[in-house]
């Protein structure tokens, strides 16, 4: 089986500080994978391109609160910085915005470029080029981010299910 056709078994979500968008995406995707019967087959993690600022911290309390209202528990997640080994280890690496993508492309080089994408590439119903920084929109910003992440995770789960039987 060629690398391009290989099943996706490890997914890494990336934002800047790994305290709002990427841990929210990690928590939402894990939950949706469990519901789809794929929780045992797909590993999900998150990291930040600048996570040294927040290394070891829990997600932003607003991210935790908004996610909890929709049934997602982010409390056990902790921020970390994306490492070069992550680029090799994960099958799919999804950035939240262009700034994250530029940093990931720099880290990945040509060899691993095929693993990179934006989470918004998987949107089903909503339209957006990026998952915006929620801090720019206050409480409504956190809700908008969660709306986009849920829709994109639904699309990602659909894609994973289309890969065929999971062992």
C-alpha cells in the first residue's frame, strides 16, 4: 500500500499556543471517533507552534466551558509544543490557520508535505478558510470556533470511515 493510500491512524491538531483551538479540536475529534466506533483505531493529539508560552497548562477556561456545554471534556489536556518527531510520527497534521501552516510547512519540508492540511479542509456544512483565533471575538468567538471544529470533525470522521474497515 502506498503512503498516499495508507489509512490515517494518527492525527495531530495544531494551533499557536495549544490552549484553545487545537485542544478543542483534539477533544471534539476524540469524542466523535468514539461515537463512530473508531476511538480504538485513531490516535488524536494536539500541539502548538509556540506552545512554550503555555507548556503544561490546561486549555483556556473558556474553551473548557464552551466545550463542556456541548459534551466534550478538555480538562485533562495539556499544552505542548510541536516537535520535529511529530512531523514524522503523525499521518495527518491539521493546522488551524495560515500562520500555523507556514510554520508546519517549514518544519515538514518536502518529504512530509503530503501530511499537512488545514482542519477547515474537512468542513461539511460551514464555510471558512481558517479556524479563527477565539480571543478576537470574546465569548461568541469561542462558540464560532467550536461550531467550525465540530463541523470539520464530522467531515474528518466521515473521511476516516470511507477508508474502509478499521482493525
